[in-house]
C-alpha cells in the first residue's frame, strides 16, 4: 500500500529537520589565542572577559612576570570557543591591575585560512598600567613571537 500524502509530508518533515540540524552543526570550531606581552619590568595580573551579547563565552585569568631589560615576557592561552559562525562579534574586556580596563569588539573572521583569531594584550613602558588590545589571526600555538620572549603557556 502506498503512503498517503499526509504520511509522506509527516515523514519528510523529519528529514528536513534533520538536514536543518546538520546545517547548524556545520559552523566551524573556533579557537581564540590570548597572548599577553609585557615589555615593562612590572608584573601584571588580571582577567579577560569575552562576551557574545549578554552571554559570557570565556573568562580567563592571566598573570605575566616582569620583563628583563631589552626583552619581554609572554603568557599565552588557547581557548576553544566551540562552534560559532565566522563573522560572530565578541566583546573582549581586559582588566589588569589598578582598575584600568580596555574593551574591544572583535569579529571571528580568521577561520578557515588560519588556526583562529588572536587577542594580543600588550603592556608597554610608555603605558605600563594601561593594556593595549589588538585582534589578529594566528597559525600556531604557542606563537613564534612567544619563543623569542620568555614563554609561559597556560
């Protein structure tokens, strides 16, 4: 006995739902490298808060030692963000030391050409307590720049 039109439609709805679910799962696995570079002789500790709208994606505590003269110290952590579509905007807030905060919005746009997006936090002698935030793409963890400085990986 052949299926009725109603049975056919009910059966195909499940198939369409399954296909739609597969499309949602095809978002890439995103990763984010957090790299803190200290060019000052002071130790810095603080946290990075990464949010997608009102949702906290990650909160990462970071501590970086003071740098020897004419060198720098680096701490890097790679965070698996899970499946997020390329083009997702995230707000990143760096809070270090004496209440100074820096917030930047980033767009996840490095995947699939690179391993993922990176957030660089830099402490410079001209601005020893006010971190700079930059968003770039990265290929490897730990980064090559880490090997040039004194590397500490979380």
